[in-house]
């Protein structure tokens, strides 16, 4: 029996990673260990990854928002404890007034006595 020197033994069989399939797959002596039993299982797994349901995506977004809020709250709590912030409330949002736009007007061209501004 050959020495493996810390490498894992190659499995003789594995299970299909397709959703609900779980068929046993014989592993060949060479090459990669297969993940799927057939091209159809492989394609189904790709389509599941590629086109997730909108509800799943919304749930993931909501979870990330909740985590972000917890992190912000903990950071503010630490800043207040260290005396770097005055309260647990987030800093106020300061709205700067927008600068006024300059009014545009048509300027007469003194080189054009007819007043066509070079268009006529």
C-alpha cells in the first residue's frame, strides 16, 4: 500500500449535490471527484444559484440590514462609553442649502447689427 504523506484518501463513492437527488456516484481513479450524478442535476443546481427567488433575496437583504443596525448600535455604545460621542443617538443630519443657479439671459452680439447673433 503506497504512503499518502498527510494527503486524504480518495473516496470510492460520493453523493450527488443536486437538490433532493443524493444518488451515489462511483469515483474514478483519476480526475476530479464529481459533484453531480448527471448533466441535468448540474444544470438544475446552476439555475438554482443563478435565478434565486425574489423572496429569498429580500430575506437576505433584510438580514444584512438587521446585522448592520446591530453593528452600528454596538459602535455607538462603545464611543459613548469612551466619551467620544455624547449619546446613543446617531449624529444629526445637516442639510446644506443648495446654491442658487445663475439666471441665464441672451446677450446681444455687438458685431451683428441685425441682432441675429450670427444665425442669419
